[in-house]
């Protein structure tokens, strides 16, 4: 069985969009951004966030950047989002660094710059932001921004997968099935596909079932055991 690299990349494009929604959850305190209206901040709350951001509070600067990014409580303005994410990023705020990487990657409010995107994704990923880890892995996997490095891609896919990120788990399934950047290992591939499937990844489910045709019953049993025993290793960014 061969891994489908295009499916890994397509998954990455989807997850970049979802990562923006994840930030919305972080900023607003919602448990979900689906099926309900986004909470409305009062003018007083917005003024308080601006006041704290101007005083140099990195968390407030990150929130304010998010407000401008989404146009919540203030007019949508990518350049102002960039300004506040950048101020928080230089103070080491991991989530601001992730969003700054997104802005540079997509060319929002600033000329598109893949090298700066990599810089800020890496800083965020090193602090444990799972979406940054996944985006950084994709960049190394795609090889059109930095020199292709399968081992670095695998490193960051694995870090995100170990935190429970479904798309990274699916990507590792394809990578282990093909043996690109790692020794070919159907047991590990099945394990990662199984974990991604448990989170609703239908493509991973199809790949797992196809892979199982090339595996012995004992290999499948071992893969299932590994999946059952898996426990996410959450990395909580300090800032």
C-alpha cells in the first residue's frame, strides 16, 4: 500500500482553516464555534482589552489581534491584527506566534513571506501549540518553502499526533505505511489511522481498512492494542 501524499496536503489546507476557528474558541471562551452565535463583546470589554494591550500585556495583545482578525467588537483589519500579534509574539506568546505565522503564510495584512511564516510557526511549535506543529510539519513535507526534510516533517507530525491532533495522526498513518522518512511499519500506520478514525476522519478509516488487507491478524491485534493504550501528551504553552 502506498501513502497518498496529496491527501496529507489536502488535510493540511483544511486544518489551516480550522486552526483559525480554534483561535476563536481560545479568544472567546466558547466550547464550540459551530451551531451557535459568536459571543458579542461589550464596548467596555473591548476598551479594557485595548487598554491592557497598550500597557504591554501579551495575552491582551493576542486577544486584540484576534478581535481584529475576526472583526469581533472592532472592524476587521488584518494590518492591525498583524500589529498586535507581532507585539505579543516578540514577548513570547505562543498563540500570537502561531497566528503571526498564519498571516505571513497567507499574506494577510502583510506581503506573503514563507520564510517568516516558518520562523514564527517554529517558535510557536516549540512551545507546544499543536496547530503550529502541524503547519510546520506540512511545510517541511511540501518542500516548496524550505528544503524538503522528511525527518523534520515526521518529527512535527509526531509531536502533533501525540497531542491527539487527528490530522497529524492520519498523516503519520500514511507516512508509516509508505516508509517515507521512517521505516515502513504497518502496525504503527494502522494504529495512527485507527486513532484518527476515532475522531471522525473518514479518509483514515478507509486507509486503515485497506491497509488491514496486507496485515496478519496478529499485526492488526497489536495495532489495536497500541491504539487502545494511547494517551495524548498535551503540551500547554506557557504563554
